[in-house]
């Protein structure tokens, strides 16, 4: 039976706690307007007024994400399946928290005036996240909350497993392509990464549907007769 191992949860709790503490420390040193969005050229195109909500937004999102994924296994009708991919689930959760921590660090660094290339850091973080998630995706067993939850994967164990194996490989490839493109101009990096992700998602979805169609040929309806 799946159970929370608090000793293993400690690193994620420490990261989230550090985000809140660092936010409180940095708050007096932040400008009145904090950059919140960058365009595809890596240039700031949106600011937000300094406030507690603005500064704590990313730490709060990380905390909510942590809490939600922590308790998913206990409310999932297939809760017993999580034991079968416990390591993959833990590493995926850790990768998501680490992603938010790095993005927050980059945003705060830019806010206090450090020369940070957001146009390269954010795509790079997304690429690494894709590689980590993709590497463990094939080990995820059928459940209702985590993974590639398509109608066809949820309806078949075979479809789920084969789709996740393919999807995992494609996500790793997308991450590698995105990471290699980080040396280009930000707009090129963004376009290549987004295109790679789109291709991976579409290819995985089409594969899952075609596999389902071969196993479950659709009978003609009365209107088609």
C-alpha cells in the first residue's frame, strides 16, 4: 500500500520553505514594479506592482502543487497502482518543485537587477523538465490523475503502457532539442521548443487513438447503414 515517507519528502519541503523565506528576505530590496512576463525575444513586456501576493506567487504555486500531488494517491480509485511506480512518481514531483524553484530564482534575480537571460533559462528549465518527466513516463502505471490521461489510455492497460513508452521517448527528444536550441536567439529557442512539444503531444495522441481504433473497430451506426 502506498504511504507517505516523510524522510523522502524533506528535500521538497526544504525547497518550498526556502522559497518563502527568501521571498521575505528579498521583499524590501525589490523595485516597486516587478517584471512578470518576457516576450519570445527575452524582453520584459509586463510588470506587476510589488506586493506580498506578487512576490509569494511562485512559492505558493509550488506549495499547492506539492500538496496536491502528495495526496493524489489517496483519493485515486486506483491508489494501489502508485506503489508500482513510486520512484517515478516521486522524481516527477521533485522535478516539478525544482522547476518552480529555479524559475522563481531567475525571476527574482532579474527583479533585483542581475543580468539574467530569462530567454535562455526558462526554455532550458522546461527542456530539462521534459527530459526528466519523459525518462520516467514509461514506468507510470494506469491511474486517474498522473500521466497521459487520454480517453484511450484510460480505457486500456495496453494502450496506457504503449502510449506512455512512446510519449516518454518523444518528450525526452523534445527536451534534448529544446536544450540544444538554447544557444540560439531567444525567439528561435522558444519556437523550436514549442514546436518540438507540439509534435510530441500530437504524435502521442494520434498513436493512442490509432492503437485504440485497431483494437476496437467502430461499428457502423444505424445512420450509416
